[in-house]
């Protein structure tokens, strides 16, 4: 392969990667102003913890790009917001069950905060401390904590605004609590002690009409998402095609000059997120459908927020008006890779039942055609070819409609098909044990992975890059056999079989094998 050919294809691939840089980390203009409301990633998968095969896990991550040392206030949730996980069990793109989290922030000493006696004897004054803790904290002793977060958990049956509301309670208390972020190892001793402390905030609770108990955990976790973020924004300062014969082979036998897999390519390697994790019996959320559920997460604020000119901890502002959705996430990368920048905020505030307004972005995506306009002539000139177009030509793009809006028949398509953007999961397909999972999900001959739901170990960046340029036009392995999905043909996608990658590796080995699955967060101080 000539160097000119390598350069031309590299530029094309690089521009693709530039539009898939994160799974909803700061994905729309408005949400960048509300980081506590920003849903970074959403997961829905059949639990693969041993002994939990009848359960489904939903994980909604919020507050992107958390530096572990980000004190002294770290990363609390917004007490005015509704954080919700929605589940559609019948395929009409309307929630049948929602789990809504509402947070309350508290200071120690009856919400006044811990104070120390300062000054010489006889001249002492009690002065409030500026930190969230004044000494070591453990699972056994939390008296040194100066700040705490609690949350209520409400199940809404039916429409999230008008449905029946049920307050859920922990089996061993009257309030769900959130652990402090991992401040550092002088506060929590070491990683194993912080892990033990955080595990004490895993709660069991009863869902009405459901025989088996559910579980919930809310707290800081290591961000499980991986992406080559900085170099991508630096005019894509790498060649985003696999440089080895296979990921991690180390043989340089792939695309000449292509990027190879390395943890050093993951710019989120040192970042944390705040995770809302809930595990429920599958039978309690499937309803009368075919066992496939659609799900998504949202965050909402009251329409009006009036700042308090004399702000206090308890009352920094006054909020009023109807709850208004400002963040939404189902399948990863849709708002980054598919929706035009002028409609990103509209998508963030829209309901799945309203997704018809975004159909053109899926059936006639702009990105592949933009690449074709910019680079077709250059590619043909440098390769000595007469490729008519670099972009897939199967219009409307039924491969993308299936991947993003309807699900795949026999895999994750609901009995009633309503074109809408949700993360669809077939609860009847058994979970794949962690050791056997493919990071490429369905395309890697693992029907229990993305886009059949999404597990934390699924490499959705690489998958999405390949799908948008026509990977589904080529046969994919299903139960060990190459299978033509019938959505399009190889001649419809001239670069559809190129192994696009950002070089940031991800697989189930980077994820825990039990609830809440995401690893202990990075310490702010070692």
C-alpha cells in the first residue's frame, strides 16, 4: 500500500473519529452549563454476576470528567433535580416504569456544619471548618464527615408526569445514602478500605408486586468509558485504523501507521463519574411485551431558578415551575455522532416518542456524505481508482435505522416497533460471563452485548465508527456463522469493513464482575 493511499484513507478515518469522541460527555451546548445534570453514559444489561441471572442492571452515570483531586467540594448531585431511569416494556416509546432519584445535601451538627474552637482561652470562637471531613472515615466510623448526601427513590408506573408514584425504602433503614467521594488515602486509608466503605451503601429494596428484592447503589466510580479524547480534538493526531493484525497483537501487521491498542490512549483513564446503579428482577420490568425492554436516562430541573442574593448552604436559590428535561441518554454516541449541532439541545429535551423529528439524521446522515464531498476526488486521484462515493449509498440508511431506532429482529426488537432512540435489551438472551464477553458485542458474535443493551465492557466507540460507515452491510458472525443481515450490501459501503479504532482498549477485564460493576474510583490522594 502506497504512502499516499495510507494518508488519504487516514484523513478520512480521522474525521470520522473526530465526531465520536465520547459517550455523552458534554455532548450538547446547553448541558455543558449544567455538569451535575450531564448524563455521561447509560448501560442496560442482563446481570452477569454469579447467581443473578434473573436480574437486569441499569447504570446511569452523571457529572463528566471528574478529577479525583477536585476538592474541597468534589462532586455532589443537584438537590433540585429529578434523575430518572425509564423503562418501556411494550415498545410504544413511552415509559411504563421510571425510577426517580432526588437528592438532599446535609451538613453535620444539625445542618450547621462542624465548628472548631479557635483562639486563646477566654477569647475562643466557634468557627465552621471549610472541608467536607475533619478526620478519617470508614465503614465503621463516619463521625468525621461534615457533609452527606441522601436520596429518595420513587417508582412511577405509567407516564412519568401523571403515573402512580410509590416511594421505595431500603430494607435496612429509612433513607438511601450516598458515600463521600474518594477524597484520598489519609481519609480512607487505602483503596480496599474505601471499597468496603462504599459497599456499605448498597441497599436492597422491595418493588411493589415483585417477589424478589432489587438493589441500588449511588456513588462515585471510576469512569468505565475509554476514548482517545485529547489527540482527537488535536486535529485527530493519530491514524484511527488498527495497526496490528489483531487488537493487542503487537506485531504491526495491520494498517501501516495505524494506531495500536494502549491504555495510554485513554484520556479518561484518570477520571471518575457519579453512578446511579439499580438492579431489578427482569420479570418485574418486562410487562406484557416480548421480553425486550427499551430504556433511557434523563435529568430534569424546575423551569424557573431564581438566585438567592444572600445565598446560604440550605437555600442558594429558589426553584419553581414544571420539571423540564435538560439531559437525555439512551444509546451511546447518538447526540455526538448523528444529531446536528443545531438540534442537540432539542434532542436532549425530547421524549423518545417525539423522535420522528430527528429521522433525517439517521436515514440520511450528514457525516459520511460530508466526508465524501471533501475527500472523494482526492482519494480517487491518489489511489488511481474511480470510487463513486466513500459514503454508504443505501438510502434510506436502514442499517442505522435498525441499529438506533428499531432494534434487530430476533435480537432486541420489541413486539411493537416504534421508531425511537432507546437502548433496547432482550432480557431473554442469557448474560455472557465476563471472561467470555466480546468487546464488540453482537458484531463480535456475542448476542448479550451492544447493541442488545450495553455492558460497561462494550467498546462502543469502535463499534459506532464501523457501523456509521457501513459495517452492517457486510456479514457479521452470529453463533459462529457469518450472517448477512439483509440491511444493505458490501457494494453499498466502500470502506465498511475497515477496522476503525481510537486505540483505547476496553473489555470486561476492566470492569468488576458483581454489582455495582464499575470499579472503585480513583483516589484524590494516594
